[in-house]
C-alpha cells in the first residue's frame, strides 16, 4: 500500500520539505503533476526463511536473498522487481573457517528486526564477518562488515575494499550530487565505444551521447559530502541508494575522494554503487595495513541500502521522446524524467538525515561498536589570528578528530602519498575518524566519538593551511569543551597579491565549477579556450573566468574535434569526433602538447630587500614533474623542485587523467631573493613542460608574500 495524496498537494509538500537538499526551480501551478515519492505503510513483521544455501529476509516491502557461502546478496526485490544485476557483495568475502548464524531472530522480538551473519576466521590474515539487518517498515536493508586481526596473526595489507551493488540494466539515471544527476548512456552504447587513454573511458559513437566521452571516474565524489547516492530507473520509477549515516569508518577523512557510482568497465556493464572503506584512488594512499602482533578490529557500516518509488509514476509524451531522439549527441531529456529522478534522489538525502540522527544504532551488538552512552562529544571554538586576513570568519569550517600520525612499513598505496612511512589523516585507513561541520564563527561540536586519544584537525575556506592540536582525550559518556583555540596560519611576510582563495578545490576557477570540471577532456579543450595561453593581471583580471582550473600542455592536434559541434570548447556533450567500433586508442596521436606558460603580471610601488615566497596550493596534479617558475626573466627552479621541506616534489594524484577539481590537497612554497622584483611592473611565469595532455596541475590558490626582515638564507637584515 502507498499513502495517497492529491497530486498537486503531494508534490508541493514533498518539494517544499526537500527544497533545502537540492536546489530546485520555483514551483508553478503547472508543476503540480505528481512527482512525489511514495510512502509505504506496510508494517508486516520481518521474517527469515532458511533455504539451505541461503536465507530470504522479508518485511513486506523489500525481500533480500543472502548467500550463506560468501555473504553475497544476489537478489533485492522491491516493488516486485529484482533490483540486482550482478548483486551486492564485499570486495573480500569471508574465508577460512566459515560459519553462518542468525544474530537477531525476528521470532524473539515480534518481527521488529532480523539479522544474519556469515563469518570467516583465519582467511587472508584477517577475520571477517558480514551481516545484513532488516527492520519492520523499512524500505531497505542494512549491510555491514567486521574485520579483525588477532595478536597472533602476521602482517596484513588491505589495499582496497568496498561494499558494492551491481544493479539491473533498467537503472539508467545516476545521481551523485546536484550537478551529476543525469540520464546515462546505455550499456550497449558503452560496449560499442572506443577506448581513449584508459580502459575506463570511451568515446561513444552511438546513442543519446554519441560524440562524447563516458568515463566512470566522472562520478567520483568526496565521501564526506554525499550522504546518499545511487541510481534510479526511468522505466520502473524506482531508485536504489547507498546511505552512510556517518563517515567514521571510511578512510581518508573529510577530504577523501572516491568512486561512488558508475558503469562497470566491460562491454556489457552493470550500473554499480560503491562504498570504499579503504583505497588509494587520487593518491589517497588510504590502505589498511596491520603489523604482526597488533590486536585490531574495525566495523564498516552499517550501510543502508535504501529503495524508493514514485507515488504517481508518469512517462514522457511521444513528442518529448521524439525530441530526445532528434537531439542525440547533446540530448534534450524529458523534464518528467529529470523531475522524478530528482525527487527520488532528494528523498534518499532526506532519509540519510533520519539515519544520521539514529547513529550509533542501538541494535548493533556483539561486536566492537560503542553505543551512544559509551561515546563522548567534543566542542570548542576556533579563533582566527591573522592580521592580514580579510575576515575573521571561517566559512565552510570542517573539523575532525583523527588518530595521531603513525609510522607504517607497508608499501603499496602508502608510498603514493609522498610522506614516506608516516601516515597522516588523509591517508589513514586503519582507524576511525570523526568529522563535522563548524560554524563561520569557529564554533564546533563533534559527536559520538569513540573513547581514545586524538588529534584535532580543521580547515576552512579562505585560510591557507590547516589547524592541528594533539592529545585530545575522549572518554565514554563525557562532554569535553576545549574552549577557545587560537588558529595562527603560516605567513612568510606581507601579502603582495593572491589569485582565488583556498578551499582545497579548483571550483572557483574557470571550468572548475560543478557543472563542468567532471566532464572528461578539458585538457584537450583548453587549447580552444585559451589559444594564446593565459596572461593574468593582478587587480584587473577575474580569476573566475581568466584563470583556468587546470594547467596542462597545450594541445596542437585537433583531429579529435567533432566538425558538427556548434560550440566544441564549451558544450557538455557532442564535442569529440566519434570513431568506428573497434578502432585503436587514438590517444597516442591526440594526447600530447607543447609546453604551456602562464604569466602573472603585477606592480610594486618599490623594490624591497629580503626574500619572497610564492605559495601555491594544488587541488590535484599528474605527471610528477615540477611547475617551472621564472621571475622577471630569471629561472628560479620551480614549484615541487625539492629545494626545501616546504617545496617537496609534487605528488601525482590522477586529478587530470580522472577529471576532478579536487583530490589530495598539497601546498608548496618556492622562496627566492626579493632583489628579483622591482618597482613598477613585474612578471612571474609558470610553465608546465611539454608532454602528455593529462599531466600538469589543478589549482586551488596562489599567493605571493614578501619578507623584508630576513635574507633568503634566514639571516636578519640590518635595521633600517
């Protein structure tokens, strides 16, 4: 049964309550045509049926089949439809000595909740238990895993692990955030496409997005920022979503970028949803590495696999479908599909708020999972101490408690982070992290923290660098008020100029915005947008439009350009030339360019003694080469030349190859003798060397500072 509301009233109520989740257009009378998500009133008891090799869990809304052998979920039936294609599973399955049990028997609680467990002991050095939980009246199922390592076991390295569902092929609308909320190409179109540069990206030569590149990495996201994500079906009018009620069990903290939704990379791909708890994408280096002799465990989840449906499903008119077909290449998608998919997505985001409010779940028992009364809360206020700051506010303050930095002898992903064997919070997959958003005036509260000793970290828009305070002790059942904490950012001297503002993304620069950055191919189209490269005049230029978000070699080959594209430099789809199915990868012909030099012009009132510091914050990088710097005709080395501890080599993060505006953030400072600067006009040139088009940098922020009290070697200048 579904709750029936008048069409117009139902949609108005639904959108009014959810309008703060995703930005939606203003409602008009004509909009009230029934895009409301159904609310089930089914309250049947939970049942668990033992079928020998599997259990069937049912609550009258969803029905899940769970394999006793490996913990897979081959079937999740909702609205009479098996939503699964390849099914749901953990990257690693329980192994060694495997046992199965019902850990919550619904017969003992009146059918309110049921839970099954598949546990492996002694497999691959880590014990693993997989659990699925079904609750009365819930439109979905919980999945979680418990990994443990005994003190008697040898060293174990988990480079990559995740929970994943492979859906049936009727799921054709992907929803990650407000911008990546769109109709997908078909699996058949993907299969007929031509690989370009990497197996995960293909030029489509058929279908609605022909003459475009589909790339699974286009749908990556910072896990902390997306409480719900998934797919919906325009045919069946249903959605399936992953909801993380917290990110405490995920690696890499509040800035970890990961794959979350995409097509599998084969010729007949399933739509998939992923929840990585450790991985090394984008130089995250967040593997899980447990040395011999360490007693360790980690509970991943519970993750909520949520299903929803439209109350009044509608299909496009024949005229809308005809327009869709006629606009193939840069399609006009029927509004009813967009509105319905957005309503389903908004409903999942709303459900995520409900799940977050219930965390930690009282029903998780028998594992290392402290309940609410066994956790602590930490509050305080950060106060910015920076006389040169334009404001004392801390917009988008993000603050967290993490395990203290530690050493690891493991290789693999860890070596990608550029920290040697030191593990810092963006690269930690071993331990829990607890993050929350603060307010602009610096106030924060971090709730539901497991007892332990932590380091407090914070970053905010407009502040270059990061706050850290060690030795924060959290005790069970206690509230800790840290009071006012002074945050004094690093300054080398007086600020001469800056470009953009620090926020750990390239989003403020041209094409770095949410509508654009994730679309593959900007490294090729840069040459169309800036045929003469970039000259930026401080005080006159506008970084929103005059500074491109990524600096790459300048493409000189335009054989890739679709001659029928109306605006190939800017249009979202249809800009690249399609190739016959089976054609060779064209990247070796298309994918190289000449050196690219950008010029920053600025004036100074007078020359100055001392030294200057060029500070560059990068949201991503590729190629592992330095960014050469020239000051008024003199080469001074470069950003990432290894000349000092603050100018270590740039860490490659795959930000350009896998098209993103963020990744593992890094700051580099190049100091030079201030005598190279002069009164009047000055120029600083930044050069990315010739090479592969997906080498270069993604910018976050640039600043020049001048210190007239010390020489470059650190000795003080004579008093003047």
